[in-house]
C-alpha cells in the first residue's frame, strides 16, 4: 500500500487513526520482517488535517523482542522513555547535534533510530575501509554516536549511571559476537576484508614494516593456508600476536631504561603530567591497527593488580577543564578534554610492579575507551617479570595506556630516530625513557 493510499483512507477520528495505523504496522512487520521507519508514517499523517501525536505510536516502532540481542535494546529504550532526566537528555542532544558526518549518522533522527542502529551493529564486526578514519573503524559505535554525545545534553545522557549500565550490557552482547566464529565474515581478501592487500599492508605498516616489501605473515603469527589465516573470530585477529623479533626488547638488562609497554603513539599534548604526590606519568595512544598486547616495561615483581569499572563514552562537556578525582582519591590535573579526561573516568586495569632499582614501585595503567572497555590481565600478584613479558591485552579497538613513576625519580625522554618522543609512534619493547634517582 502506497503512502498516498494510506493518506487517502485515513479515518478522521484520532483514536480510529491510531487503531488503523496499529493494524497497518502489524501487517507491515509480517510482510517486511522489520518495523517501518517512524518518519515515513509521520510524513503520511502530516498530509492529513488530523492532529495526532505520533509519539503515541512509538510502541509500534520498538525493536522486535525475540531477536536475541534486541532484548537489551528494548529494555534500553523502555528505560529512556520512563526516566524523565534521561528522556530529556536524549531528545535535547539531537537538537544540539551538528550536521551528520557519515552515512550512519544520517540515518539517525531520534533515540528510536539510535536504538535500531545499535541493534543492527550487534551482529556486525568492524570491517577494513580505506578512507575511513581509524577512530570510526576501531570503535564503530562511537562513529555512530559521536555527533550526539559530544554535546552538553549528550554529556548528561552518556554519564548517567543507568545509561552506562545499559550500554555495558549492549557491548557485552556485542563482544560475544566478536568472539564467535560468525564474526570471521570480515576476515577475507575481498573489498573491506581484513585480508585484503590494503588491510594487510596497513597492519604491516603500523607494526613498523614496509608495505610491498614486508609481509603480514612475517610480522604476525598466522596460518596463511587457512581461509581466515587461522583466526577463529574477529577478536582473535584483533589480538594477533607479533612474532618475537618484532617485539624484541632494547637493553633488556638495563634497569635504568624504561621500554615501551605497547605499540602506541605518545600523547601529543601532555607527555609528562605532575601527579598530586609529585610523581611522573607518561601516556600513549594505541590505534586500531596497532598490536594490542601489553608487555612489561621493566624487570620486577607484580605487587598488585586492580580493575576499575568506568563510564562508556564519557565525553566531557565543551567547557570542561577541571580536575577529576579517581577511584583512589588521587587528584590528577586534567588539562585537556580528551585522553586526560577519559583516563580518569573510563574502565582501567592497574598493574603495580616493584621494579629493579633505580625505578622501584611503578604502575602500568590500561584504559579502555568507549565500547573498547574490555581487557585481559594475564599476570598475578607475586609473579616475576622480565622486560617484554606479557601483562595482558586490549580487545576490540584502540585504547590508551599510562606508565606512572614515583616522585623520587627523574624521568627523561629518549628521542626516537632524532625526533622528540612526544608525538612519536613507538613499537612495543622500544627504549623510551631513562630513570635516575634524585639526590
């Protein structure tokens, strides 16, 4: 039935209209297997002279219960609609949002569209795309919601405990898919596949190789005789293991040298931050194509590990430049609106290591950003470590990490190929800092 036909035969009484449209939607769901878009009916009804609040029909546009993961989205939408503060924030952020930046954002006009888009992506693994930003490729959900969460109302929505709790459930379900064999449908050599020439070259280049000369299998452990190179899920590809030669430790027996714990780019704005107790912190960002394993930067003993739950997509409001208080009641000067902020409120894994002198006690902090809040810590308290030993890994996307040192140390940057460490891409195991005891 065309829109014109629908408009021509709509009854005059609003209650009858609602009944009529309800019946039409039931039939449409049977025919199409999915609910039609709200705005199509809004357009049709707007051509009549009947005053009808289309929001009264929202119940007919909810994601169909019974499709497994959609149960989480149905409950999420119900929560938005019953919580006044959340409902207001979700509606206001669409009014405050800038123009769409990608095709997915163009499809989203309200929170119902947002729920549907999230649902669609629950059974979709990230694909490789030339010309697609590393951020969007690594964290597709952020690519969808960044337009909305980077607004004053979006800050209120995405820092609300109830909203974060429900996003956590959604991403947990998504992670189940990314660890399943079904997610290998993006591990192929066709367009958008992770085994395409462009994708393999990009991963080799990220690891420090030369595309066209170095091969993926020379850098990463894999089985090229298998259609998926031996990776049984998208997650297995994502946490692919570097061959030992490409993560070799520089100066393994020199305790005064700190090695890079991750393949990452050193924070370009605030390499060294003053800790409230006078210590030193260095921060670096991992990209979506980087090796995502954590390796010990020192020789020593694991003293303690701690996991801290955090917020999902906790983007700060535009005027945010204040200091944050972390879970240990330690005040850090937050001087930017990006990595510094999210490092205080996102999910974190802390590994305290009693390193050989002169370093002493130091801490590795792995920070999961956005939907990339999953990590795996493989070390235990009391475990002896050598430089380069595995500490754990990030899963599902690019993240950031920090190394924190005591106030009794002088920490000095090591230039990388003649360039300042700040802003440089460093491979895991590379020498990045020297440490001396203060007099």
